């Protein structure tokens, strides 16, 4: 039978903040932390597992929401990232901080979300307010002008990898767009005899 398991537990990614007039972009959401632990389960019959959800991107004028905490029983726990901040009148939003983990043999913090630009002109960089990177990969891109300025290009994008943060939303001459949602966390359990 199974005697040991290796668990990899990642918290939920946070949502990105929204843009705000004029031309100010929201910060990216922080990524969830990751904990890795090898556990002797030879005398364990069951363990409760919690998966932290991704935080919502900020609605217009709002910060992104934090990601939820993931855990494998009382063995290890990984907090979600904190939400990216909405932009202010003369500056971009600050990125959310990555979560922290406890209890594992290896405990890794999630990546911070990127801070974004602000001001009276198109001075935002396309990569500034991206969502934080998790153990599993990168976050969502920030909103940025493309060939046309609409919700598809200007809103923050959803986190890509498990536990990654959502991108910050942009603003186009007074029309602000929402931040992207963070990605749900995960608990991967590998069994060994």
C-alpha cells in the first residue's frame, strides 16, 4: 500500500486592480505561495484538503481581491496573494504581495504583482502591471492599448498558471477597465509505496 505522499500545495492568485483616469493603470495581483512536503501516511486514513480560489479582479475604481489559502490537513498551508491596487489620479497602482507558506519541507513565497505606470500620457509599459508568477508559471498580462482600445485589450487578463495573479486594468483617456481575476490554487498529491 501507499506509505508516503509528496504534496505540493499552492494558494490562490489575487486579482489585479482596475485602471483610473487618466491613463493610470492598476497593479497586478500577487501570486499564491507554494509548500512542498513529503509525509509518512502509513498510519493515516484520510486528510482534509482545501483549495484556495483565485481572487476577483477589481471592478472599475476598486482593488483586486486576495486569493484564498490552500492546505493539506494540518501538515502544510499556503496563503493566497494580496490584491493589486487600483490606480490613483497621478500614479499607477501598486502590485499585490505574494502569499507565504508554512509547514512544508520547502516553503516558497508567491511572486509579487507588478506596479503600473501613471500620468497624463500613454506612459504605461505593457509588462508593468502583470500578475505575480507562482511556482507553476506566469500571471495574467496587464491591460494595454492595442490596435483598438476596448475591454479586450485594456482590461487586465486572467492569471495563466495555478495560483498566479491577474493583471491590472488600464485607462484610456477617462474610460477605466477592470483588473483580471487570479487563478485558483492547487494541491498535487503524489503517492509512493
